[in-house]
C-alpha cells in the first residue's frame, strides 16, 4: 500500500494545478464534474490512491466541504488514520448540513481518536499556521487547530506574519489529546515623531485605527507596516504624513505644522465730519468714513482728529471674525468766558491810572512854574494848585491800582470754560 505523506499530498495538488491549466479554457463546473466522475470511478474500482488524486484536482477547481469528506474516505481506505482524521475534522467544521455525512463523520472521528495522537494547538494571537517536524511537509492549517499525528516525539511550531516563530516539542500518544498553547511575540519597529511645534501625535494604520499617540516628541514601538502620522499643535493646521515602519529598525518623522492665520476683525469708523484723520495704534489709517480690515484680535487705541474740532481718543476691542462700528461725534474747541465786571473794572482802573499820570505831569509842570515865578502872589497860587494836582494824582493812582487789582482777581475767579468733549459709541456685530 502506498504511504501518503503531506509532501505527497502537495505533489498531488501540483498535479491538480497542471491538469487545471490544461483545462483552463473549459468551464470550471464542467472541469470539476470531470474530476469528480474520474475520482468516483477509481474509488468504486478500489483504486483509492488514484481517486485521491482526482478528488484533490476537483478540490483545487471548485473547493467544497463534500470533497473534503470524500478525501477523508480515501485516506481511511488507505489506512492513513492521521490524514483521514484531519479531513473528517475539516468537514465537521464546515457549514455542510447533510445529516448522513455528518453522522458518518462523527462516527469516524470517534473511531479514529483511538488510532491517532491528537495535538490541539492554540496561539495568542490566533490565526498562526501550524507546522510539524519539517517545513517541506507543509502547514496543517491555522490555529486554533487539532492536528492528528503518529505517535512519538514531535516538534510543533507556528508562524504568523509580523511575529517571531514559536515552537515546542510534545510527546504525542495514540488515543490521547495534548493541548499546546503558544504565545507569539510581535516583531516591532520603532517610530519616532518630532514636531517643530509642540503638540499631540497620532499614528494610524491603514484601517484608520489609532495604534499609538502621545505628546511630541513621541517614540512608539509598533508592528511593521505603513502608517499615517498626524500631528495636532495649538494654533497650527493639522500636519499629516506617511511612515514605513520596518521590523527591528527605527524610523523618524519630522513634522512641520503650518501656523494658522492670526484671527482678525474689522473696524468701521464714521464721524460727524467727513475727512477727519483716523489713527490706529498711533499709525495713520485713513479718513472718515473708513473701514479698517484685518485688524488683529485684541484691544487697540483709536484716534480721530480734524481741524477746528476736538480730537477723540479711545479703545476698541476687536474680536475674531467680528465687526466693530465706531461712531464719533467731534465737538468744536471749548470757549473761555469771564464776568463782564472784570472788563469794566479793568477799564476804570486804566482810566484812573491814566488820569493819575496826566495830573502828575501837570503837577511837575506847575512845580517848574512855581520855581520860575518871582511874584509872591503868583507863587502862592501855584503852590496851592500843585498841592491839588499832586493830591488828585495820588488819589487816581491808588484808585487805579485798586481797580486794576480787583479786575485781575475777577479775571481768574470768574473764568468759565464752555464746550463738550468729543465722544464716540461702539457697537459689535459679525463680519
């Protein structure tokens, strides 16, 4: 009897591929029927090895749980208990609901359990391919998996993309089941993310799942593959880039987020006088009426001035995407007034001082006449006249000084400034 190994099965599969290539032009269903008819003829004739080859070809063309059942039957007829158990187990795990086949399968599995050594292989994470003894034997499927083996010491290992191989030697005993649990260590690479602006880095896989995140600079150990890196920094646009992580190697990403434009607002300035000069923060900005666009957010100093009016100076708070309306009322210059008595007293005082000067001059002239006179009578008249003039001059001098002093006091005491300060109203709204 021919001994069937997994290597022999692989050869049969390759032969099936060659046959399928020869019939590539044919309809797959027709090709599958051809192989199925061929297999059944060999099976009925007792040529189980030839039937097995045909069933493998059919399975390659049109995979079906029932073909796995037929393959199990062939192995059972050939006395290959391990292979028969594996394919019966594969059929039992399928979705086929044929009651007779399922009943026969369960019966066959129960009978074969005493003839084979079974190893239940579990891995964390699942989905690893199971190998036994030699790589050329091929894999036994993906975990979790029950593998039927010949009795003896067997080396079992598992492989999964992105993980280190894990293995164990087990003593397989006929009629018993041994459970092997293996943990697969992920093979990681290091991704470093630096940013010109401090922020948070997010690393996402192709499915958009976040696999690493944290403040920059970030150093993360992740599985090899392609990733999207996103850096979010306050006051900056989100930065995105791609990174290829290689196993047991370091990759660096230098992010350079672009600063966001500074928020601004607008200021509309109107006044009751057209053409008044408008200054913003000490710099000329236009003439009323005017719109000051792109003004930075915050408090600013606004000044409005013009000829013949009192200037207005005030503060305006500018918000992001906000418009401020400043309406200015410019007032004329203030006027200073004083009591009318000030000017009356000043006039009277001036006249008194003027009269004092005139009479004083007349007194001096009278003195000259007195000194030049030789007549006793004339000298007596001139003396009396000089006394009268000097007395009048002194009285008018004192009166003038007092009156002018009183006017000066009134000048300061009765001073009154009339007029209003320029003013403005400020209102807010959206741009």
